[in-house]
C-alpha cells in the first residue's frame, strides 16, 4: 500500500516536471522564432503566406 502511494507521488512530480520543461521549451521556441523573423523578414513573410495558404486549403 505504501509503495503505491510513493509511486503515485513520484508520478505526479515527474508529470509536473515534464510540463514545466515542456512550457520552457515552447517559450524558447517562440523566442527563437521571433528572433528569426526579425533577422529574416522576407523569409518570415513567405512562411506566413505559406501557412495561411495551407490553412485555407485544409479540409475540416
């Protein structure tokens, strides 16, 4: 019984840690994307247009 409680608490901690690391990764990714867009505005514009076209042609 005690082992099961310890496992569940460890599982909760690892889930929280994983979510924290994932949130940090997504923040870093967004920051890198913004930096790239500032450095290469032409490429960013074509990427935006390409993404918009993909979204328009996507069928729900």
